[in-house]
C-alpha cells in the first residue's frame, strides 16, 4: 500500500512531467502519478480536480523553462527568436510536444506566453485576429517539426531506391539526398520562409 504523505502541488507537477519525459503522455494517469509520489491516487484530487488539470499544469511547467529572448523591436526577428526558444524548450521535453498540439494554453502561466507572442507581433500586425492566426501557424510549425523528428526505432522506411524510375523519379534519390541531412537547417529554412511570407491582410470593404 502506498504510504500516506503530504505532497505539494510543485512536487505533483514535477512528478507528472518526469513521467511524461520518461514514458510519454500516454503513461500519465492519476494512478501512475500516485505511484510515483507514493500516495493513493485519490489523495491527488486535493491538489488538482482531474487529469485534465494535470495536463494543463504540465503544459505550464514546460513553458516555465522557456528562456524569453530580449526584444529588438523588429517583429520578424523577435518572433523568430521566440520560436527558436520554444523549440529548444520542447526538445528538452520532446514527449510533451503533442500536448501542445492537442491542448490550448489554459493556465495563467501558459497564457502569459501567448500574450507575449501576440504583443511581439503588434508592430507588424495591428489587427488582433491576424496576430492570433500567426501565433497558431508558428506554434503548429514548431510543434509539428519537433514531433515529426522524434526518434522512432521501430519505424520502417520505404526502400526509395527500389521505386520505379518513371513513377517516382524524385523519391528514388531521397536516400542519397538526406545522407547528411541537417534537421536544424531544415527548421531554420522553414521558419524563415514562413515569417518572410507573412504580411498584414487588407481589410475587406
């Protein structure tokens, strides 16, 4: 039987994030969290109302490690710096990346980062609707890039070299083309292209 012990909310969140880091999001449950902390799962409800609140708190705990860049006043440069900082934070907790794809920011700590991103974009995009769209797109790009490049040892890749030359003339050369592929350069290229293409939308009459 788990021992009776007093735990703090900070200990609970640290334990939840540790489970996600080590075992993935699917492993996080109130029962698993109780086991890690050495308490009955029911006692956790004294600190959080349900598992959804735990996930929201993990979301906040990850973002709490985000090192905010100094602002330059150039919205593209500042947005790029913030996107890079967000990516570095997710790479430190890669199993939490999908949490950001599936759940919006809910807690004040998480929402503070959304507020900062919206403010960074204000000089280039006075309309709040435009800034919201940009934040959504950039977050999707960063989260998707991190999630896509997670290691999957069991994943089998197609035998590109065996594909028919007439039907797949480009794919046949994939293995040679990516032999020394630089994922960092890929991320930088994509982010720069994304930000470069952003322009304020004209108001419809």
